[in-house]
C-alpha cells in the first residue's frame, strides 16, 4: 500500500482490494514481490515503477515506522481503530471486527473519559 500510494496518489485502497483478491480468491502469497507487482498492474500502475518504489529505502523506512506504531499502540488484531486526541494520546476503539453499535458505545465512553 505504501508503494502503491507513492506511485499513484489515492491508490492505496485499490491496492488493498487487489491484495485481498490475490490472497483470498487466487490463493497467492501477498508477501511475494511478484504477487505485489501483479496486484499493482491489476489496478493500473506501472509495474517497473511500482517495483522500484517497493524496493526503495524510503518505502522500507515508512514500513518500519508503521510497524513501530503498531507495536507502540500494542495492536493485537486488525482492523484496528484508534482515537488520537490533541495530546497525541491514543485510545483503542476496535482491535478486530466489531459491530457499529459497539464502536459507537466505545467512542462515547472514550469522549467521556478524555473530557
């Protein structure tokens, strides 16, 4: 997603869908470089340009920053949703799937807690 977005703004969501399709519908390994290049091609990105960005030090640095944030926030499940206040404090709203009503209730509790 990082490389897709860097290659073409607003393409991250399309890349997520392409990766999910490759994994769940085609049984392809999304950890493989070739699978990611094929996903990029499927959403209209230039394969050579995408691969160059994918393998760049900048992309690796951004990935490590994302992984560091995941560790810092102690994310244990995905999807994960946090509320971050003006003091840069993070409050977990969802770690894994939850119903909308549960999410609303957690958000209301979070607002009361930080008020």
